[in-house]
């Protein structure tokens, strides 16, 4: 018997939003929120090979936070890489080919594309960046940017 390969799991944003909203209801601890978001997002889509937060821990410095996947970089200055650019510019970074991004930090040599989103608390201060890495080129879309931005805003506006 010939079996067809299973189609890749693609993200169901309405279901993801509903699940994360339910799991994070009433929670205000930023690390608990990050851990929950990372777990749910990482397992929601086969494109996501590394999913995690880099937290703002001192001026102009990001440090690894909750994540899923292989090892991440421990410390990233705002002046370097896609994560640093998202923090420095406080805007999403949608990178179809990380090798074409000047200053890219190769935490994993298999990464081909990346989406990094700034995460703000309820006062509008930068808390972290949310990093999605894929071993596929051009894996992320503008819909991913919009949906993840909306999700992060709803979850982290509770942190004051």
C-alpha cells in the first residue's frame, strides 16, 4: 500500500487566538505568558523550527527567554541581527532570506527565514521581541505579521 505523506500543519489563527486567550486569562506574569505563547505557537505550524522570546533585560540588550527548538543565542545587542533590529526600530522584521540580511546572527545554521515582532507591555514599553525562525526560505507572510502582532498585543497588554 502506498501512503501519501501527511500535509504540513498550517496555523489556524482563529483557533490559536482562542486557545491562547483561554490559557492566559487573568495571568499578568510576563514569563508565564511568554512560556504559554511560545508553546502554543511553536506547535501550531510546521514552519516554525525555533520559536522564542528575547527579553529586554538592560538598556539596548536582549537575553534569551522562554523558547522551543534548539539552542538560541543567549544575548543579542539591539545593534545586531534581526532581533536587534526589531527591538531597535520597534517594528516587525519579516525576512525572507536571512543570508541577505546584513548583520544576521546565525544562532542556527539551518535557519533560512525569520519573523521577529516587538512585544510591548500595557504602558507601551518594549518588553521583548518574539522570534520565529524557519528552515524554509520565505516561510512567513504579511498575514503572519498581522495575526501575531494582534495576538501579542492582546496577551501582553495585561503586563504593567
